[in-house]
């Protein structure tokens, strides 16, 4: 305790001791009033302190002030030399303090546990009602025997008021929240006052020769306890809201309720013979009240128990976020559907639905937005699927639909397509508009099939849909289970490649469409597998994206590209500085402060910002627009240029080109591939180029492989060309010869010189046996 609080506390303790040792002295009387008045002032001042509920402390102070006023009125009779009447103004002041104090404690409990104090009130009321009967018989009735009506009412009101203090102490101690020194001190104040009141009633009845004056020390001690609680630095714990917790019918509460239920009837049995009509009426009415209160309390307990059982049952079979079936419930329903098929019903269709790139939603907008998306996805699934079918959420963003009694695979596929189309519509959350897509795997089963096998088959088909580009429906075919093993093998290999430095950066030249001079290169990731050769990114990029490995991989590509670009600049590889384009995945862009990462990388490698071009996809532009705009503005402020990769295939976000600091548009290879196939396709490619020029952007066409594509793109006014017609992706050591040769012999549309050396000869042309086709 702080020294400045030690002195008044010691003085108060001394006053209590004086009132115990020499209660009849003027010193005891004076110290009592000095400490009591100071305690009232301290409690009233507590209402004005920050962090505390003003109303609760005002009620406490008002109640204590009423009691002290009663003390003053009581002692005034002695000071004036007048006899104290049986009922006086002091009684009115005392009795007025009890409801104020009870209201103060009730407010504290309500603030500590909002909505959780109803049960405590019923328990206290039942016990108080029963205690009224016992108190009346053993304390009040003997003391008011032969007294007038006014005295009987006033003296009978004190036990009832004391029960308010008893209930208040119980509610405070049993309520949730901290039970530090302030809570214990307030409880001590209530219990001490209650004990002194009971002694004040019992002593004249059972021990008439014992003096009541020493009880003043108990009352003074209660004043001191409340004052110390009010002055305590942690007194705000009395009104601080605590974490909600379920209210259980503790065995102790059952005992209290049992005592309350039988107290009045037992009292009636012992006193019936000698009791008058008022006493019998009091006992009867109190017995009915107790029974009603106990019945209400047990009714609440039963309803809470039933609600808990319902909640447990619901949680056992339902997903808490979406309200759909969970996995155990799904297995049960699917087994019932297969059993129905065994008895002659129709086959069962199983759809495995996965929301594509859902993690980027959480990374970009937060988990609350992700939860909104999942709830909306669940709602749309309910709209598409028949009422008798089962929809379950079996993972973070994975759903399973079990279709009962389907007639043909085409019916299952039709539902799968409807699901894919329903989930493709934008979802409006509180913070953004999210565009989704879904990959769906489907299979069918009959009565001889196993539930787990059907789920595995549909899951494998879903992975095939993801591997083939996402946002599609795939049927299960024999042999697809090997894909899971391959996927796990690729993931393990990628982790080892990161640890063993097996990832390499190759560069594909980007040439001026008019002159054929190499102006820049694109950094492309390759995986040099020991004993196997070099694997292109297309064979493992999906796995890297889904597992999050794309973030450290992308960081390594950025570092290597900037380091190589700085080396080219220093070695004068080209008479004009080459720019290097680096692909940035949506997950990499959303991970942390990407602009700061780029700034640190440029500083560490010595590359000039104007040498770096960052290629982002259209999906980045439509995801978290404000954050994207802020990040891109910071990048451009560094001197870095920004390009939109694969333009025209993702979100068709033409309008976004005007909103962001984009300098380069990369025409997707699909447009280039179809030039010369149909006039319409060529017209579309020309329109995209014209639009980009109108908006002030340069255009790079990628995937240029044929001479007629070059001629057409040059006529359309395309600025730069990139593709195997000029050169494939090359290791850094082979790039110099291509760049210098193109600079010395510029010719629009001419392929770059053939490259010799170990890098070209060692390049593996086909896919690895376990990776699938490379790109």
C-alpha cells in the first residue's frame, strides 16, 4: 500500500479498535463519526474517477450516506438527552440505505456479466423468501411480541433488508469476473453488516443482558472496508465486463434451492400449533412463493440443458460457420444414399467443390471477408441443389454435394456446371467485391461402392480440374489417384529445391517489333533436377501457388533478376540498358509489404529501378483496389515499371487500366496463337493493341512462334514481341551472345542467333516422368 494511503487506513483501524476496547467513551464516539463521515466521502468521490461506472458508485455512496444519516439521528437523541423511541427517523434512514446498496451491487453484477444474472436473482429470491419465514419466527416475532403495528413492520423490515445484502454478496461473489481485493472488500462490507444486523436482532431476544454498544465496531469496520475498496486502484474490476461463461446449476445451488423449498413448510410444521392467523398466512404465502421461484429456476435449468443438448447435436452434425452438414454427418447421409441404391434406388452422384485461390481472399481482405464468402457460397449451393440432397463443408474452402437417385452422369455434370456458374458470380462483402471461381470434381456410385472411396475419387477429379486451369468440372477417371501421389512428390521436391538451391532463373528476350533489337528480357523460373534435367515452371507452378511456396520462390527470382540486371549494366552487355521483367503472383503481391520488399532488393543488388518491370495479373487489379493502388504507386515512385500479364484472359478489367499506373500490357499468347486462324481473332488482337495505345500503354505480344504472327503484329502496331520465334528462355551465361548478335544484326522479325554452349545443349525438351507436361 502506498505511504499516503497507509496513514488514513491505520487511523481507521485504530478507530475500530477503540470502539471494541472502550465502546462507551467519547473517544470511541468521536472516532466513529469521523471515520464514518470520511468513508462516505471516499465512496462518493469514487464515482468521479475514470474507468468506473458512475451510477454504481453513486448508489453505493447514497446507500452508505443514508446509513450514516441514521447514525446521526440515532445519536442525536442521546446528545439532546431524549429517550429513543421504538420507531424513529433513524429507522427510515437506515432502511432507505438497503435498497440503494442492493441496486448498486445489482448494477455491478449486471455490468460484470451482461445477461447472465437472472439465475442468481432467482436463487437469491427463493432463499430470501424462505429465510423471511425463519427470521420472522426466531428473531422478529419474539422481539415485537406485544408491540404495535408500526414497530412490528419496521423491525420486520430489517431482516428482509438484510436478505437483500445476503443476496447481493452471493451474486457478487458468484458472478464472472476478477475477484481481487476490491471485490472481496465489498463482499466483506456486506457480510459484516449482515452479521451485525442479525446480532442486533438476536441478542436482545436470547441474551437480554448483553450490551449492543460493541456492535458499533462491526458497523464501523464495514464502513472502512467499503472505503478501502472505493479507493483501491483496481476498483474498476467491480464493474468491468468479463468474458461470458455458461451458467451451470452447481450442486451448492441445488442445496440452496432445496433448503428454500422445504424451509417454509418445516417452519409451519413446528409453529402451526402456537401461531396466529397472520403467521400462518405469512408461512403459507411464502411457501407458495418459494415453490414458484424454485420451479421457475429449475425450468430455466431444464431449458438450458435442452438447449445445450441441441447445440451439441447441431455441432456434431453441422458446420458452425455455414450451417451445412459437416464431415461425420456427410458420411452418414452418403452411406444412407448408397444403402438406398443397394435396395434398388438410383445411383448416387458425388461432387467435390473447391473455391479457387481462396487463401488470397483471406490474405487480401482478412478472415472476416473470407467467412462472408464461405457463407455466401453455402447459400448459393443450397439454391442449386435439390432439397433432398446433402451439402457439406469438409474443409476450409471445400464442399461436398451428395446427389441421391441420379439417372446418368450427364445429370450430375449438369448440377456441377450450375454450381460452378453460381459460384462465379461476384460476392459483395463489407469491404470489397470478390470475384470467385470453383473447381469441381464429380463421380458416381452404386450400391456396391464405398463412401470414402467415392469421396476420394471426387477429390482427385477436383484436383484434375485445378491442374487443367481451374474454374472447370472434371469427371473421375481410372488412374487419377496417381495425381495425388505426383502432387505430393512435386511439393516435397520443391521444398528440397528451395533448400538445395536447385531453382534457376532463365531469360527470354523481348525484341523491338520494328527493329528486331533486344530491348529487354523476361525472367522465367526453371528447376534443375539432379539427374533429370531442367523443368519448366508450368510443371510445378500450380503446386507452388496452392502450397504458398510461390512466395519464397518469387522472392528468389526477384533477387536473381535484379542481381543479373545490375551485372549486365556494369558489363555493358548492350549499348542500351536491358530491362528485366519479373512475374509477381497474386499471393506474393498480397504477402506483406511488397513495395518495401522490392525497394530492399534493389538496394541490396545494386540494380537500377528503371531496369525492373514487374508483371502482375489482372486478378491483382480487381483484388483490394485501394491497397493495390497504394502498392503500385509506391513501386512507380521508386522508378519501377508495371506491366499487366496475360491481358484479356482473366477478369477483362479494361477499365482498371485507367485507374492504375500501368505502362505495359502483355497480350496473352492465346490471342497470338489464333492470329491467322480466323479473321475475328486477329481483329480482337488488333482491338486490344489499339485500346492499350489509346490509353498510353506499350504492348508486348508473348508466345510469338511463326513468321506470319510477326507480320500481323507489326501491322497492328505492336511494340514488342517475345517467343520461340526469336529465342527460348536461356540461362544467363547464354544470353549475352543472343543480345549482342541481335544488336549487331538488327532485323525486324528475324530470329535471334542460335545459341551454343552447355546451357543450350543441356536443356531438357520433354517433361519429367512425374511432373506432367512442361511449358
